[in-house]
C-alpha cells in the first residue's frame, strides 16, 4: 500500500515537529545573532519555508506520483537513485546536530551531575527500531505526540508568560539590518520541513484544500516557536545569550516553583518524548531514501547501519557541540538552501501525470 500516511498526520508533523526541533539551542543562538529583534530573523525564515511548503503541498494536488517516480520519469532511474542517495546523506546531516543537542540537553536538564555518554547511547535502541518502520508508523507516532505536545506546551506557557517583560524588545528594529539577516541566514540549517513533505509526496491521498491545511499547520508551528522566542527573550533580556536550553529555562521563575519545586519538569519530560520522535523522523527518512536508492527492502538492516554511523559520530565528537554548531551555522546552511528550498521548488519542473479530476 502506497497511501500509508494521512493528511491529518502530516499536519500534526508540520505543526509539532517543526516547533520542538527549534526549542533547545535555536533561541539562544538567535538572541546572540539578532538581539531583541530575533523575532524578525525567525519570521523571515519561517515565511520563506512556508512558501516552499505550500508549493510542495500544491504540487501534491497535481500528481499522485512519489518524488522518486517524478525524478525517474523525467531524468531516468539512475538519476533518481543518485538524488535519493544525496537526500539520504542530507537527512543524516539533519540528524547530527539535533542528536548532539539532545545529548547535551538530557545530561544538563535531567541529571544533577554530568553523566557519561553511555547514559545517552541507549537512545539508539529506540532510533534503530523506529527508523526501520514504514510511513504508517510515522503517522501513528504523530497521532500519539500531538496531545502530549499540546498539553505540555500549554503548561509551560501558563507558567512563563506572566514573567515576560515585553519592554525587553524595545526599541524595535534598532538592531543593524545585517545582524537580523545574518541571524536568518546562519540558522537556515534548522529548516528542513519542505523535504519531509517531498518524501511524503505520493504516499497520501490528496483532497481539495489539503495544501492550505498543511501550510497553515506549518504556520501554526512557526507561531509556537515565535512565542517561545518571545517568552525566552522577554524573561532574560540581554542575558539570554548566556542561557542554554531555552525551553527548560523560560518557566524557572514561576512563583509556585519556590514552594513545591520543579513542577515544570513534568512538562519537560513529556515534551522530550515529542522531541525524540521529531529527531527520529530524519533518520526514518534517511532509511527510506536508501531503501528507494538501493532497492534493498530490509529496512531493519539499513536502519542499523545508519544509526551505527550516527552513534560513531556522537562518540568520536562527544563534547564538541559548540564546534559542530559553529560549522553548521557558517557553512551547512548552503546545503539546506539547496535541498530544502531549491530542489522542492524545482520539483515543479519534473514531468508528472496529472491527477484525475
């Protein structure tokens, strides 16, 4: 069965995975790059990607073929395999930095002392298992994550917004324009969502109006990220550049915490579940691309190989999060522009069989 994921589930993915993938280091980095005008830097990137998401969503209304079939039908099977091999590498690239962020985040937030990396490595039992599953599993995971995310984020917002000092954003747009745009460009490597949709193409039944639903879901995720950015900078102001792991810091000044303790950790633990599913999505898509590229159907073996590479990278470069983040922000945004913006738009140039009305 090709139609293994529903539009509802895709909407959930575009809403919640878009949001949680930008909760850890992104706010701190953007505070450093763009200062009090960080919301404008983020809004520019989200606006650009929303256009691309809509373009890919609307393309799905014009054909029932997968992206692999479109490339194969236009440029040949060998070219399609090469393209999917490159996308497999790209999705692994998308996983590397979030994996290191999760490692640092879990060690910092959920442990009193910094533990050995061996404490984090069992995550690969989960990623090996999940990445070997089909698109149907991706959709069901999104169904599970949606209510967890909604409850958790409402809980966190309820604890933090009374502490936000909105005058921290004044005066507006006084940050040099090059810094605002620089923040947008340097953080483009966090925006791969159109590629998710490109891989889902042909694997769901498109109905009239679905492009609008998917795009609005992505915009909803963008709004949630902007609210987190506003809460983070509104609470910490100029010292936000020295506060890592933003989502865990914005509720710290909730008055009840002084009386009954870190009740916000309940929401953070729940939110971590959603973050792990967002992380594994890129691994699942890397496995899918290798499967299409090679024609080898044993996804469990492919998943094991992909995760072995990621685990090796994590072990070899443990404690190098800052260096990896610097490399990604300086150079990797180029790859993300190519794969997450240019290629999805160029997909319109591929030959396609129009859907029957």
